[in-house]
C-alpha cells in the first residue's frame, strides 16, 4: 500500500455521554421551573455548549503518500509534512496519556505528540534528533505504508 488517509476526532461514547448529561442537567434545571428565558440567559449553558461544539469539531487528518506524512489538525491552522527522507526511524508503538499529559497537540518528555484518542501511534525519529508521535486508530494500514516506503532498518513495531 502506498497511500493511506485517516481522520480522527475527540468524539467518543464518553464525550457524547458527558455532553448529553451536562447539557441535559443544565436544561432540565431551568425547564423544570417552566422558565425557558432563564435557560436562554444562562451563560454557563452557552459556554458549555460552545466547548462541546469546539471539541466535536476538532479533527486530526493524516495522509501518508510518496512525499511523506501530511498532518492537518482541523480547525487549527496546523499543516505539516514529515518527509520520508528526513526520518531516521519510524515505528508503531503504544503510549500512555501520562507520557504527554493527554490528547491533542502536546509536548512531553519524548517530544511532540499529535493525538486525539487511543493509545497507539506512529513514533517518528528524525535525523536531527527531533521526535514526533502521531496518533492512529489503524495500525495495520500504517504498518503497510511504512513497509512500502521505509527500509527494514528504519522501521520496527512495538504494537
């Protein structure tokens, strides 16, 4: 395989459940009293709603092709291409949220991490010494791309 595209988000069962419970609880408190105008005027409800909308709109789009690995972190203006020839090593590995302090665009003891969920990612080590971890939900497809573009010495798998 010489091309693969993956899109990930923060949306999961627990984020949807949290949003429904919190917004439902806030709505119920005001609607129970029969005063809809209080709900409309409640700034906490609207802030919470905006936070969940923002969280649900974030996407990590990763494209693997002949040039390298293209990262687009939507809606943030973050576009980056990691070229195959710049890499010293690339391999799949498991990581802990404690390694980077959560998901998102994070800096940790092992370099930069760009993740949205899960505990598996593609670890890149560059000839400059820089390290980047890119989260993935499809390790099999990513491994096939690595097998296609990188020599045996530059790839391994810890997953």
